[in-house]
């Protein structure tokens, strides 16, 4: 369910802004999106798992906060990230 170190490194390399960037909003949104996508199959089989659902809601809200920050600070980068990850239509 969680992402592996290799997946996280790959995502970081794809979305980072400079060589040592590991914590920018773009990278964090991408990592959170991958974690949310990994939880989808779990909820398909375990519909009444309310404890994990609370964690999923926490992840979604955290991603929403990062996207809101990115939207106010750098709108072009926000649009790029949203289209690259396929979040909004």
C-alpha cells in the first residue's frame, strides 16, 4: 500500500525543481497522489475499513493544502502539476 523507496526516488526526480529538491510542494503533491492511488484497490475490497479511510482523508486534505499553496504562489506550475498528474478536468 505504501510506496517503495525506488518509487519515491523516481517521483522526486521527475518533479523536483533543482538537484537537491525533495520537499517542494510539487514533489509532495506527486508523492501524496501516488500514495492515494495505491490505496484505491484496498478500498475496493475493504469497503468498511473506516480506520484506513480516515488516513486516506488526511492524505487527500494534505494534498489539497499543498495544491492551494502552489496555486497562490505559482499558478503556471500548479496548472502543469495538475495536468501532469491528471487531478482535475
